[in-house]
C-alpha cells in the first residue's frame, strides 16, 4: 500500500491511495465479469483505477488506485459482488450458515507492526469497532517483503475495516524499500501422445517402454515423432524403465 499527493483539507485528509489485493482465479473472474463488463462498471461508478495482473497464475494481484472516496467505493462494490456470489452458491445448498465475505490485502511487512499494535492492541481495536475479523500473516509472501492481511465479515464491516487500516498505513509509511509480491505462473504441462497431460513430469520414449525423468526448471525438449523428448542435459532418468501401460495407469 502506498500513498501520494497527500493534502490536508478542511474536514479531513485528501489522499490518493494505491491498495493491492490478492485474489484467486475464480474471484478475479467474478470481478472481471462477462466480457469485462463488471470491472468496467466498477471503474466507472467508483472513479478508481482497477488493474488486474496478467498471466495464468492461480493467484492474481488486483491494484486499486484513486482518492480515498473512490477506493472505498470500489471496495464496497467488490465486497457486495462477493456476497452476491456467496448467496448464489448457497441456492439449493444444504449449508445453513452463510460464510463471510473475505478479502486479502497485500501490505508491506514494515507496516504490519503498526497495524497489530503493542500487544495486539490496534488490531483488537479494529476488530471490535468494525465487527470484521482481521488476520495478519506471520510470514512474508514468497520472494517479497509483503504480508497478506485477511479481512472477513459483512460488506459494511469490511469497508469500515479497510478505512481504519488505511488510516494506520497513512500514519506509519513503509520503512525502506518494498519488494512487491508477484504470483508465479502455474507449473508447465507436458502433453503426451494421445493427449494425456501430466504436470511436473517429463516422459521420454524408449522403444516400447517409457522412462520417467526428474523435472528441472524450464525444461527444453524437442519433438520427435509423436513424443516430446527432453534435451539430455535437462533430465535425469531413473534406474529402471516403466512399461507404458503401467505409466498411464499411474497417471
């Protein structure tokens, strides 16, 4: 979370904020909507810039930028959309208890101490005053200096909670450089003859047998006939061959 163009005005603080959210693919699909109609509507009605990271990653980063009013409006629309999805999923369901709406913020680790407060006093205050559940991850996200802050509750509780978190973040800017979290793409798949797909495993043809090979990062392979043959430098064969019939039974 970062801030810029901070101006003190009569009646409060006028700030342009950038807030990052971490979402699963299904959540992102809900936000984008059919042909991008949902996210377009959110951008137009909130006045915030909403950008979604590219790629085929299991997780995506949703970046929301704008004045505080626009940010909170965008959060409200996202929370209400997720509640709508929850209600739809419960139709004809045997589940009786409605799960809360959940959002995950991505926050520089250097600001998390201020968010938690001495002895957990600040985060306890936020929970009690908003009615939302707030959890700060103990570990940083992979290859970054950021942590996930999970907020759960009703849409109204989430909006009040986000407002209070923003105030804390403004009062305690990040210390030092922040390495942002970037979700990694899903593992590459190798497509075998016949259309079978197996992730993280390389198959080499050896007569009427198949040889399994240990996966290596970004394997190089060439196409020979109907098989993908890894480059010899990029795979290490196991000690014994595996019959083709047995291999695909395993898959």
